[in-house]
């Protein structure tokens, strides 16, 4: 369902909402206090319904083109959402495909080494390659089965360095935009007739 208000909001949905709020604030539709309050709510939104309620009293931005065409809200179609990223989190994520691919590759190399040594010595001396492939595969399968990240921890944990770096960059960009906006207002106030 494209417009399901119960669907969980992504970081991209929150970022897009923050960008729209900045545009509305720059256009004068929101005061600085309203903008800050709504920005806090946008970054805390859990569902698309939360975001829709936040933006309900603001007009769609279609009077001019924003840098990112996906930022436009279509009145009939509801809020625009980016196409699903290939993989993402979950059991079919790129991290899981890489983990299973590594396990399969190493297991195959060990099996080939075992097979070559068994054929060259003309007798089989145990299945030693299973001592590596078995426990490793069991650990991966357990993590996969219970939804954990292949490297340990949960898939949604905030301990991922890329996620924390993205949050730092987002906060830095937000601070820079606020500073630019404050400077624009100061310049405008200086040039305003009294």
C-alpha cells in the first residue's frame, strides 16, 4: 500500500520532511519556533502517518522545482518516498549476501583442498574441512534466523559506524543551514526600513 500511514518511516523520509520544513520556513510559513518543533517531531517520527500529520497544514511545494525532484509531495498520491534500496536491512541485505558468500567460498576452498589431498594419498582421513565450515555456518545461520546483523548485534542497532556517521553529517548539515538562515534574516533585518 503506497500511502499506508502505519508503514514505518525511513531516514530518507525523515530527511525529505526536514528539507520540506526548511523550504516552508524559508518561505515564511513557519516561525523559527514552529520550525524547530516540527523538525524535532520529524526526526522522531516512526510512521508515515506521523509525517503526514506533521505536514497536513502546509501546502504542497509545487510552485518551483526543488533540487531533488523526489521532494515534491503529490496531493493525490500522498508523500513521495524513494524507491526501495536494494537490500537494505534484513535477511536479504548486501551484508548477509556477503557473509553467506564468504562462508560458501571459504568452505569450497577447504573442501577442494581436502578432496585433492584425499585423492592424491588414495585414502580419506576424516572430513576436517567441516570443523571450519560447520561451526561458522551454524553461527551465521543462527544470526540469520533470529534477525541479527551478520557481524553481530541487531540489524537495527545504532552501533553501526556508517549510521552514526550519517547522523553526525545530518546534524552538521542542519546546523549549517540554520546558521545560513540566521545570517539571511540578520541581513534582511539590517536592510529593512525602520
